[in-house]
C-alpha cells in the first residue's frame, strides 16, 4: 500500500469536488439504469418474436453503452480532480 502511495499519491479533494463527483456518479448511475430499462424492453420484444440474433445484439449494445457511459463518468471525475490542483 505504501508503494502505491509513493508512485501515485492520493489527492485531497475539497468538499465541493466531493459533492461534484457524487453528483456525477448519481447522474451517470441514472443514465445507465435508464439505458438498461430501455434495452431490457427491446430485449423482451425480441425474445417474444423469437429473434435470438437481435437479443444478442441488444446485449452487446448494452455492454458497450455501459462502458461508454462509465468512461465518460471517469473523464468528468478526472476533470473535477484536475480543477482542484
């Protein structure tokens, strides 16, 4: 643990930065949940039609969307951290 801190010391965040990061996490959690609900509805429609290929494609799309949104979140959090330096 000490070696990790030497190579990459943890930055102290201000209360404002913590608040901004918490808001971002909440916002992106909601975006991901919204996307999951939408895709689940489409997935159910595809299952009802017996379209296995569409189901598979929707599942892949959901994974991709999650990664994309998570990446956006991490970028925005890093931006908030940089502004504090």
